[in-house]
């Protein structure tokens, strides 16, 4: 038959097909000696047909590593099974180039079953091998990555059967990858609730069912094969194919034992601290109560002493040594009454409950305080100036007392110069920042915090006062949610700052 | 079934007062003796086994440390010999011939005779010594192994085992007797081709037969002759059979040579 044109059939002879096929054909004896080869293969390899069929063996055309594989695997498989398919081997061409190939082989047998001929088909696999090596490199990278990360990773197919576990997952579950693959995830990853111990649905299965990412779950423990209970954080996501169909899931989890232990320690410490604070508050209250009762009860016998001292003076005349002695008694008793009054106000400051105060005008309270201090101010020749003051959330008596104590303090600790005292205010968020600046003797840095402690007097009896005024201020301010502190330059003066809520 | 039997998938066939232990070489399993066994069945008790890692052996018994040297394999051979009853005639192919030599040096009483098919004490060229290969050639083999897992798929195997509706699928895979865990295959390749047992040869006292193939590119003539020179009193037969597997390429000739050797006294 010849070629027929115009839409008829085109004949291709078997001979030409053999020679020009898009793959290499090679036949050898059982011992491997090449007896026949097609033109395609001779062209690929660069050898002439004569060079190949004059004693060369099939294995001689391969790389050395390939030749070992041929002798230890390929030829045996061919002899035992008659057929070997899809073996990747590299040919070495005449010019030294390497031709990656995929080889199929068949063994022809005679009627008695004895092998007579080996037939090989050689496919050029240059591109494919390159692609396979990239694939292997990618797989190795993925494997190394999954082996290196600190989280457990488990993947499943769409039925929830495990397809992969990384080493961290293996050690947390106590199952190895080989044994776990093919098992249902519920058999390998047993999850329970931290406190109830009830079974928890595996997030991987939820991800499969809902087709959505399942976020971190708390309070989950992993029950390992040796019955350890490991607290874990886990999350899962569905794996989708290109068409968006869910084909599996990936579960990522991590051991949070250390984190849980730290959280618990923190909680315990917090609870302990709370208990301590409560204890402290109670003992403070008790102390204030005691101070209040004690000072209250001390007042009446003291008043009796003062009254009877006056009576003595009136009745038995006031002259000479007797008068002097009575003056001592009166002065000591008066000082004691001041002390007791201050103590009482300190105790009251801490025991009076804070009621939600109506905002009050600070200007009025400052004025009242200055009136109370009139005699001291006049005596010291002090000048007190002020900024316009706002309204603040504090009880009237408290703010009056604060001003009185701070200004009284500034006068008491004045320097040689006449006292100059200025009260100002600045807004700070929802707080007012008050300051009371003086030109007094100042406070050494090491005493800046100590001045607020009760009965702490830096100058003994050479200055008036009981050493309780600043402690009362501190207590009143703190009870109203503010703070008080002092900045000072020794010899130049001090500025007391305190904050109070703006009352809006 | 004993631990050793299960570990090595030991099969015993044939009848006779003497036992031949056939030890397969690198790359396959006991099935490679298929064409040789019939020639001995009527006169000998024949023990076939798979090394750990090969064929239907217990893969879980594989230890990279134990099988990091041929000595680890020799210890297994001795356990198998004790299991089936010493002394035995040992026939080993390729790397197994060296494993047999090591085992017989450790326990001379356990072996009556050794038959070494295509032995090589060292595959790597070393100064004057020509083993046939350089180290880079072995790397090339490892690369080829990486590209040919011969139907072995970690992910597929358990799935196929479970596929009860198509049992022929599992059978088909089981039939592929070169099928080995790729990691084990590569490790065994390294241990085999990078071993050097030249210094052990003079220590052997058991009578040995060296069967040298024609055109063996794995263990060429010069290597077989080296073994013959260093094994005292050994016999050497050059076979017509070509390639590295005379028991496959020329089973009748191979059987004849072995029988002739076994019939000799001492």
C-alpha cells in the first residue's frame, strides 16, 4: 500500500516505526550483549549501530552506579518476573553526556520457558527527571521543616485516617508515624477536657466536617499511649484540592505544660497576694479602730487634768514657783491634747468610709483653711497665693484638712526668709494635679518618702506639730483614689503634689 | 515459630542428612535461589532466609547500629545456623559470601564448607588493589536507588494491605522480591560497598569454593583471584555463566560446580 492523499489513510511501515519511533529500542542476549538497536537510540547515544552491536553489553552504556543497580536489581527482576517497568537509569553517551532515561524491559522465552532475549524500551526522561528531582528536593525540604519545627503536625485524609505525623507529634502521642499512618485520628490522638476528663472532639474532624479553620482550643489534654496527660493548644484546618474540595485536614498542636504551670503559679501568687492584702487591711482597720478608741478615751481624763489645773491656779493664786510648775503641767497637757486630736483625726481618716462625694469647690476649702491658720500666718508673716482652683470629688472636711496641713507644714518648716507659699493646679487626664510650693528649709532626698509616715518628725520638738499631718493627708488622698508625693531641694524649699479625681 | 524464624522468614525444603544454608546477596531476597534449589532438594536439607530489611523479614528488627557492619549480619547467620542445627554448608552470593566468611571465622565449628558466589572483600579501589569502584560510584548507586523504589511506597503499603476487595494487588507487590524499604536499601548498599574485609581472609580455616563468573562487573576476575590467593586451601572455579548472578544466568553449571566441591572429602 502506498500513501494516499486527500484525506485517505497514511501507511507507516513496521520497519520505519521501529527505527524512527520516539523512543529507543534495544535487544540483547540473556547475558546482556546488544544484538539490535533502533536508529532513535543510536542518535541519542551518539554511537553507531556497529559500535553497539559488536560486543557491547546493555549495562556498559550506563553510569557506574546504574550498572551496579542493573546487576543487583534490574537483571534479577527481569529473570524472575519476565518484565521490569519504569526503572530510572542514566545512560552515558559517546561524548560523555548523561542521558536520563526511563526503561521498560521484557524477557522473551522459548516454548520450554527458557529465556532467549531481553528487549528494552528507552524513554528520554531528561525533563521528567529534572522535575522529579525538584519534587524530591521539595519533599525533603518539607520533611526537614516538619521535622524541625517545635509543634506537632498530623495530617489526615478526608475520612480522618492519618497520612502523616511529624516527630514532635510522634513523641507527644507516643505512636510512631509508620504505625499511625492509616489509623483513624481518634485512635492515635486521644483528646480530653482538662478538668472534666470528657472526650473532646478532635479539631481535625471538625475542620473536615465544617470545611473551616478551627481555632486554638483551650483546656484540652492529649492522652498519650502511656497514659500521660499533656495539656495542649491545638488548631486544625481543612486541606483542599485545586477544585476547593476538602481532601484532608492538618492538625497543629503544641505542648503547653510549661505555660500552664506558669499560669497556675501566677494565679496562686495572685490569690496569696489578695489574701495578704485583705489581712493587712483588716489589721489596719483594727489599728485605726484602736487608735480612735484610745485617743477618744484619753481625751476626757486629759480635759479633767486641764480643768483642775486652771481651778488650782484660780484658787491658790498664781505666783512664784507654784505658778511656774502649774504652767508646765498646763503646757504639757495642752500639747498632749493636740497630739490626741491629731491621732484621732488620723484614725478617723482611715476609718471613715468614702461616700461618693459631691464635687466641691476647692477655692472655698482653701479659704477656710487659711482662716483656721490665721494666727500662724500672721505670726510668721507668710504670704499665701493661689491659682483659681477647680471643683473636685472629695468631702469638704477632707480637702480643708489637706490644705490646712500642707500650709501649716510649710509655715512650720520655714527658713529665715518670710514664707512664700503658692497653691496651683493642672489638669491631668481625669485627675487634677495640685501642688503646694514653699520656700522653706526643704527636705533631704533620703527623707522624701519618710515624711508621710505617721509620727515621723524630722526635727524633733524644735518645730511645732505632732508629726501626723502629712500622714493624714496621705491617707485622705489615697482613700479618694489620689496620690501624694514631694519634690524638694534642701535649703530652697519643697513642693507637695497631690492628685484628686476631677469629679465630673 | 521462633523469634529467629520469624525475623528471617526462614523456609526449609528438601531432604538430606546435610544442611545447605543459602544466603542471598545485596538487592534481593531468598527468591533468587529459585532456579538452583531444585538441583539439591533430593540430597540436602535446604534452608532459605531473608536478611533483616529484605523480602519478608521483620523490618521492625532493623537497627542501623547492628547492621552498620557486615559483622552484624554474620551474627544473624550464626543465630540461624544454631536455629536449624550446626554444622551447615554455607552458600552465599555476593556480599553474603563475605558475611559467611566472617561468621565462619567467629565460629569455625558451625560450618562444614563455604561456597562463595562472586565474592569481593572490598569493592573500592585502594592503591594497588583494584576493587572495581570509586566512592563516587557508590554515591551514584545511592542516587539510582533513590529514583527507583521498585513499588515500595511507605504511604501505600498499609492501604494496600487493607484493600481486601482486591487481594491480587497486595500479592502483586509481595511478588516484587526486590522491594525493600528505600532507607534500608541505601544503608545496606553503603555497608556492602564500602566494607573492606581483605584482612579477614587469611583467618578463615573452613574449606571454601570460589565461583567466579565471566564478565562480572561487580566482582571481576582479579577480585575473585585475590580472594582465592588469600583464602588458604580454597578452590577456584571460573564459570561460563556471565554477569553477577550465576545461579540465575547458569543454574545448571553452578549446581554442577557446587556438587563437585561438596563431594570432595574434607
